[in-house]
């Protein structure tokens, strides 16, 4: 009789163990599902495909690095002549080039006029010639000035400056920067 | 004659220093990077190819800074448009120091906010990653030149709602887990029955079982 009691007790214990096992399995299952779901929803090489041009090394250079127009007469074009500047493509693929300049001179005395009409009071215009698409410079990158410059090829160009007839003062030295941006054709 | 030769050699040595060139000062690769998303995701995880390599081929160290910009309407690829928000693209790091003759990479990470994703299925965006170095001769003349290099970044968004395959995987995994749980449950139940069956006829458990069934 005593043995039976012990057996009943053991049976009760084993039943509780079985219940706790089931609970444990359910918890483990839930944890596994919870842990795996975010991995499936994260970016992976299955749902993000990245492609690139293996030969697309890009590098452009400009010569000269700076230029002085010296004194310029208001209302008259002053040009660098004979292809003073050179655009180089030292990359491994054909390149397109965009050009822009600052909206004012560094001294902020004069403003850029990019419309092609004669510059008004305290304005100046810059014009690029001899590249594929000669045009006035603007203060944002727009259409390309040159397209498809081959790898290790170069091209010469000139820059023209026009200062407006009307100036509010006899300005001294004015400086500005011209930016060249190269990208794959 | 000897003097002339020395003069000629001196000019030859000095000549390169007169020819000042504005250089990008570095090389970048690749020039075009296309990221195509088959499905939206919640978080970007590391992939193998979302990197742009920057090389300093010179004998001096340079700083390279990186920024993002929309290409102008005149130069954007046909069928592509500007990304609605540039902050959805992250570049890491934004400033890079390259020691002489060294290379490094910057990572391009695309993270479209979850609440915006449903608005932008089947979109083709073009953005430019622009690299600029401190090799800038500024202040040398009335007009100074600066060179920037741009990597064209193309982003293609998912064509439509997430395909069933993603949910199929979750469903399969859940089914498998429940199946395993079920098997374990059956096994433990059988074991319990085995324990009851094996009770001795003269034990009180035997009577308990007989009373019950």
C-alpha cells in the first residue's frame, strides 16, 4: 500500500514533468519563430541586388589650376585664347563633364550673370568655349559641357569673361572658383 | 656647350613645376552603382558590394569628403527621377583620410522608412555620390579650379507588394516548428500511457485506472 502511494506520487511528478516539457517546447518554438522572422525581413543579397561596372575607374584633372585675367575692361569680352586650359580623363572609362561656378565673387562685390544677356550692374558672365557644348557658366551643375571624353584622352578649352558696363565702384582684385565634375558617360 | 646642356637639364627638371594641374587627387571605383530591391526590407544589413572604393595614388595624404546630390534634369538617365528624400541614403563615413598610396571604402546604405515604402513601388531613382578632396589650390589666382568626381547611384524599388515567398518561408518554418512540437507531444503522451499500462494489477494505481476507464 505504501509502495502504491509512492508510485502514485511518482506518477503525479512525471505528469507535471510532461506538462512542463510541452510548455518548454512551445516556448522554444515561439522564440525560434520570433528570432528568425526579423532576419527574413532584413535586407539580404536575395532581395537587394547590387551591380556595378567593374572597369569604371574615374579621375579627371584640369590644367591650369588657376588663371588671372589681369585687368578687364567693363563691357568688353576678355578671353583666354589658344586653348589655355586642358581637361584630362585619367580614368579607365569615357567621362562626361559638368561645370559650375560660385554665384558671386569671393569678395561678394560682383554677381554671376548666367543668362547670356549683357551683365547688369555689378555683374559678370563666364563663358566656356571649345568643349563639346560651349555655354555660359551657372551656379549649379546643369547640362554637360563635354561628353564621352575617352580614357587617357584630353581636350583643350578657353574661358571668356565679360564684366557689365555698369559698376557701382572701381573694384579691385576679384576671385572666384570654377568647379568641374566628372562622371561616367 | 657644357653650360647649355646644364641649362637645358635645369629647365627640363623645373618644367613640371610650371605646369600646375588641378587633380581630382584620387580615383574612385565604380563609376556607376545600381541597387535593385526585389522586396522592401526593414533594416539594411551588410552586403558585399555596396561600397565605393577611393584610392590615393600620391605620395601625400589627402582628405576626401563625400556628399549626395540630385542630378540635374538635363543629365538624369531616361526613366529615372530624383529620390524623394536624400536622407534615405546614408554614406559612411562622410570624411575619409587617405594616407599616401592607400585605398579605403565608403558604404552606401539605403533605408526607406517603413511608412513610406508602400508609396514608392516600381520607382527608379538616380542620385549622385560626389567626392571632393582637399587638393584645392584656392587663392592662387583670380580664377581657381576645383575638381569633383561623381558616382552615379541608381536605385530600383520593388515592383509591387512583397511576394508570397517571404511569408511562405515564415509559414513553412512555423508549420515545421508546430509539427516538431506535436511529435514531441505525442511521444510524451505515449510514454505516459506506457507508464499507466505498466502499473502492477495489485497496485492502487491499477484500481485508480480501472475506476476511471
